[in-house]
C-alpha cells in the first residue's frame, strides 16, 4: 500500500491484476486500476509493490508475474490511467523513487535467472565454507535503477519491449500457441474437442531428470548423476522408452510449497512466492490459508464449472471446491462432483493409494455404459504419489531405494490396469514432479521427470520441446475442453509434439520391482542420525540439500561426493 498526499490509499491486489484506490475520508474504494498488459488477461500479472513520485502524480506498480513496472498517471483523481510499462528482471517486488524524483529503484526477487552450481559442500571443487547451496540460497535478486527524467520520451519504447517480453496475449484464452510439429489430437482451440474424455494426473515429489532418467541412452541425460536408474525405476524407464521421453521438461515451482500450486493452478500467489524462502531458510513458520489459493482456482474448479466429474486421491485432499467439511478416514477417497474427500494419512505408501484407486476402478469399468456420469470414471482425476520424496535414512523408515521403487511400482500398476480397460481408448495419463528441488542435473536443477501415456501418445520417441509444468496443465485443459486459468497456462506451449493422431491400443504390462520395496533403514545407515532430526510430516519440511546428500550417499556410498545442482537461465512460458 502507498498513501498519496491527497488522502488516496493505493492498494496492490496481487491475486487480481489490480490496484484499488481507496478514499481514506469515506473509507470507500473509488477506483480500480487494471495493471495487466491485456484487457482480458486472467490472473498472472501479480502487482505486489507500489511507489509514488514526490509530486504524487505518477504511480509505479511492480507487476511481478509479468516482469515489468506499470506506470500509472494518477494526477486526475477521477480517472487514473496506465501510461505504459517498463521491463525489469525476474519477479520485481520492491519499488522506491528517489526524493528528487529522478530515479526509480526496482528490486527483483529472482533477478537475472537461474545459476550454475559447480561448487558445493560435496563437490571436489568446493571450498569448505559450509555455505548452503539450496535453490533458495543460490537465487540472486537484483536492483535496477531507471532514470525518470526521460521517461516520457522513453515510455513507448519501454512498453513495446515489455510486451515483446511477455508470451501472453488475449487471443490465447480461446486459442493456444500454434503447434510447431505435425498433426496432434491436442486441439489448439478451447472446446474444439478431442478423443480424450478422461485425464489422470499424477503428481510426484522432488526428482530431477538426471536422477531418474540420466541412464537412458537416448535423449539428453547424464548417467553419472543417476541414482534411481532402471533397476530401481523399471516402469518409469519402460514407459519413457515405449512412449515419449521428455528431456526438456521444467518445473515452474522451486519447492513443494509453490510447486503444488503451480501443478494444480499454473500459478503461485505472491503470498506463496514470498513466504517459502524465509520458511525454508528456517526464519519463519509454515502457514497455510486462503492467501495461498489463486483467485482463478484449481483444475478441479475448472472441471466443476464445465460440468465434468472429478476426483482427488490425496492431492490437496483437505480442500474441496464448495468448502465442504473434511472428515479424516483411512485410505483415500477424493472428489467426485461435490462429495467431500477423505484425508490421505501420513506414511501411507504409494501402492496403497493406487490400490484404493484400482478398487474403485473396478466399479467404474463395470459401469462403463451407465448413463449416470458419477458411476463412470471421472473426467478428471488428480493423484498424489509422493513416496519418491523418501524419508532419507531415518531408522525404521523405508530406504530411499525402496521408497522410489515402490513409487515406480505404483505408477506401473496404475498404467497397466487402465491400459487393459474399456476406458483406455479415451484416457490420457500425465505424470510430473511438483518440483525438482535441489537435485543434481547437468542441464538445470529445475529439469524434471515427466511421462505422458495414452493410445495417442507417440511411441519410441524423444520429445525435446521446451515444456514446463504449465505446458502440461494447458495440454490437459485443451484435451478436456477447458479454458486456461492464468496467463501462464494460456501462454504455455501445449505438448502437441508428444501426441499423434493414430490410435494404438496396445496395453502396457507393468514390471515387477527389481529391488526390495520393503527394505528399511537401520541405525547404522549413513545420515541416520541427521534423518531422525528431520521433519517428514509434510513434504519439504526436511532440509532438501541435506536430504539429497543423504539419499545420494545411501545409494552411491559414503565416499561418493554428491554432484551439485546446476542453475541456468529459466523463463516461464
């Protein structure tokens, strides 16, 4: 908020792309200033900081999500108007104008982009300084200094550059970015229709591409960084090799706090983005509330508005669209229409979660011809399978290898059953990690594991198209005839190139585990004492860098130094 000399209070509403103007004498809002670059733009501009010039005539608004500063003429208190936009670095979130009005200072939380990380506590090149190499510590902010004396003559050029930097425009609300490849069943236009009537969306936890797929010979992988290769994850490997290997897929979120929001909403609120760094830095308590919920809602909210059926198995189980009260119970039920879900209990294994789904799937298949949509397979299913997060080497907990292998087995069983069903010809299964947090990857620490499995998915190919979490969200929306929720999924490149137009009904046969999925850590395991002090009650409450090092050494040996995560420039499309 910023208070003008004339008594007007300007309030940035980051979850609405707007600034409210309040008359402090009457305590009533008198005006709303839209700060998005396009008239119909959904959530995503994220105005989150304000500054007035000394004369109180010009208002500057940091549009964190658009990487620019909106310049607003507020000299006429009856009709403020946006003059233009000044491009900035990544996520501007603090503004100040010099007392003489000649300079605008812009503090950007994420600065110039990602960063390489060739040194660290376990790298042979690292100085033993004990400094953290977590993604939150590595990210560098920046301060831009913008002259205001020539702003009037420069604002048009600034605005053209800001708009050129933005991949979004209003046309994308009805029509996605055009495909760069051949024909695909993924439609470009919203509501155009597709042969896919059911989407199953599996969200996993915290793995980079190289940690799992680095040992696959095709594609861009580095086997030196692989700790959960084909022996531990035979189903992931078989699915990636038989269908599509995605070797250029990046998470939009940095950690689980914002990662799950990106995965379900193609957006994380400003409150979310700002609270996780101090939380992960250990100087602020965790907090959940309405401030974390994007005003545009989640994918299941879209499904509800479209009249589609939907159901959740463990993902965001404590929230339902109509605000119905939760009731804790064993197992996982989920969402179907407006039925209250049941809670996924802590410590539940991924195979148990999948078994709940498979038990219900039997009823869905027996009701395939039913006219009642609530008896058939829901149109949209989201499922949390997060056992690949592991509990490190905590004594009595399953070993990292056993946890990841069980996660792999669960995914394999689900795909196997669905692909042998009557629903297979009209179903697509999407798998992604909520974030790739802090793991080693030779391309970038945000590059992650993803799978797309359907009868229309291309077979035995590598899709190296640049995709993000929002790309996967946009693809699911287009297949189900849903509009985008935010500027991010609207502007994302859909995964056209992973799909063809020919139908191949050959089912998938899952691979049995090749390691002991019930193996447990002993008190003598490397890092056992440190693991005992970690909080595994929720994802990512454990220090991620230390946990990754424990996982690496538990698999590779205590004398093996963990390769460090690499940070490179990353732009969210």
